[in-house]
């Protein structure tokens, strides 16, 4: 529970700050007016990344449990949802050359696979170098691998965020049957935007084909047109 709360608190409050400012700037000059409402939103939200624990500290605390999960998976022990994706990493890393068209880039399973592969590649490289290092554990934790651990844990929580969301949407019996697909389209758009900003490790794993980034931009345009009405 501490792992989930610490990691998601850091992820969501950071995203909230960035997104609030992006919305404010999207309003142009009107965004500076108090009538736009951003003054109160930003004033109230600015301290949240520090409330209940600084986000960097929270993320590094979440890293401890992730290391334990990785060791369990390597020992062949089963992991419960939402951590079970870690056990599928060897198979996922074998998948290559995805998202070469906009249609492929809209595939929910492919997008979730890309999010998982990004997290998995971070884990593979960080854990591998961490184990090889001969530095004392405290030095490795606080100096040598601190930034690598931050990126690894953030990628891990970004995958778990969409994984939990998609499962909840698919398991929910909405009265209006259109809601399920609309919510899944929002998940697709969220993943496309996220991956288009940070997909280096997905390419490094070979999961994406050479045209994947262009395909993701095209797929995002399709989704925006589909969702706007």
C-alpha cells in the first residue's frame, strides 16, 4: 500500500502541476486573468508535490519495493495484479517492430505493451548496473543510481496507472454502453501522448518499428477527432 500511495502521489501531483500550466498557457493572455480560474487552481496545487512527503523522496521510497518485486520475479515467484506484468517481461521484450501504421498505433494491447516494455527496459538496465557496481549500497542508492531509479519507478507507475484504469473500465458495467469505448479512447490518447514524449527505451528494446513515432502522431489526431463530439 505504501508503494502504491507514495508512487502515485508523486506521479499524479507532478502531472497536475505540468498540466495546469499547459492549460493556462493554452488560454493565451486570458489565462492570466483571475476570471479564468487558474490563479486559484495553481495557488492551491503548487504545494501538493511537497505535502505528505517530497515527490523525489516518495519516488525513491517506492523504488525499494520495486527492487523486491523484481527479485521475486527473477526467483520465479508469482506477483499479483498490478505487478504481474513484471513476470511477462521476457516475452514482451521479444516482440519487435510494432506501430508502423496509425491503425497499429491505436491498438490498446500494443500501447499497453509499449508502456510495459519501457518500464521493463528501465528495470533491466538499472538493476543490471546496480548489481554489477562495487560501490557501497548507500552510495549506489543515494548517488550513483538515484536518477536511474527515479526514471525507472516513474515508468513503472505510468504503466500501472493505465493498467489499473483499463481494467476498471472494462470491468465496469456502464448503463450507457458507449462510455466504455470513450474511456478506452481516452486511455489510448493518454498513452500516445506519454509515449511520444518518452519512447527512447521502447525503441532501444526493438519493440517499436522505425515509423512508430509518426504513426503515434497520426493516431492521436484520429482520436482527437473521434473524441471531440
